[in-house]
C-alpha cells in the first residue's frame, strides 16, 4: 500500500538518532528506546534547520522526522543534525473493518460565524527560527495583560504541542493548530487546502475573543507560505502583520516583500532585537517600528501598534 499524509502507522524503533523522544499532547517528552513500538502519523516535513522529508511511497523502513510524531523519508538535513531516528512500520492502524485510520477522521467540524469578527494579526518570519513563536506568545501576553481576550492559532507547519502550549501559557483563551483539523503537517499540501485550514482555524478561534493571533510557519520564501500570503484568503482574513526577522538585512528584504503584496505591516521584531546594534540598523533601513520581542508583553503594546479591538463587520469564512 502507498501511505497517505495523516495515516496512522504502528512502527518499531530500529535506531535512535536525532529524535530521542516523542512529545505527548500535554507536551511531555517521552524517552524512546530501540525496540519500542510507537504510533505516529505519516507526513512531509520542511525544516531548513532540521530535516526535509516526504511521505514514503511504501510501507518500508523510514524515519521519525519530528518529535510531534511524524514518519517520513528524509531527503536532506542541516549539517548540525544527527542522522534521523530509523523506524520500521509494522502496519497501518485501522478500524474494525480494516479501513486505515487517518488524522482527518478526528478533525473538528467546520465552524460558522457571522457578524463582527475579532481583529486578526498574523506573525510571519523571514526564515525558520526567526522568533515567530516567541513574538506571538509575547504579544498574546501583552494584549492579555491589557484585558483583551485572545485566541491563538498555529496555522501551518509540523504538528507539535510545544508552540501551542506557549500560547496557552501566555494567556490565550482559545488555542488551536492545524492538527485540530486533522492535518499532521501542511508541507506539500495543496494551496486550497492550506487556505481552507487558515480560514477554518481563524473562524474556530474567533468566538468570544477580541483578537486572534495567527502564526504562519517557516519563512516568506517557503512554498506554502509564499502561496498563502499572496492569496485573497490571507488578505481577507488578516488585518495586521508582524514580521519576525533574524537580522537587519532579512528585515529589510521581508518588509520589501510584504510591501509589494500590500499587506498591512505593523512592526518588525524577532531574533534581531537581541542586539541593540541590529535594532538600530534595521530601524534606519525600514519604514515600520522595530520592537524588542520582550516589549511586546507590555500592556501598552496595543496603543503602540494602534490596534482596535474589533474591525468593521465582515463575514468570516466557514
């Protein structure tokens, strides 16, 4: 059989490599041993600083490519990575009738909302590890401290409870990611599927909240992210954008890309703000404020970013 992205597979750990544990839904890292059997989901992975992997073409030996529990065939790896943990599938997990189980079987149903919707702010990154998750969590904290009700969404990437747990710890009332819709990874998903995920997640995180924070994985040049930010779905969903950048040049290039697309950029933050000189360089080169990541947790940040609690009435995609 040819596995599909999201199919659940029972597999044996043959050799421990880069990933020495699996994350539970609660965020605990369970230590793995050779000979253990695990249930994971097939999926592709795009991680510039870790692994590039695809869904295998058969049920033969493959790799554990993400600690969240994703099985795939590694195509390339960052030089700092150890070799991937090797696994051998025993068989697909099925229901009583023998039909393979897929994460799609367990996704939440469509959410329909109408009338006024929350402000929606997207956090984009120049590249992987530019500080997107930390920027998102710090802004959640700042808005929460100011009395805003915040929903938070990890819209794309590879499933892991670590990021969404950060959002929850920062004070978000509603926390979701694409795995809640039955998707293990958004890499190599068709553009219309990614757009539907973003719309559905934004809608599901909206009820009862003043703002929805939407983190988009990877960098502006990653294929799914590049297609998403150019889509009508994204521009119709998002009211403001924060860019996380690793250095001033990345910040300048990212601002140029977002300006070309006409997206409403509010500020730049991220890893570059660790260095005062980088903040100064970036501030002299770009038109929007450069805000230290930790300053986003200040309760006055809504005024700094000129945020209003609600936008004009607009239908939210189901």
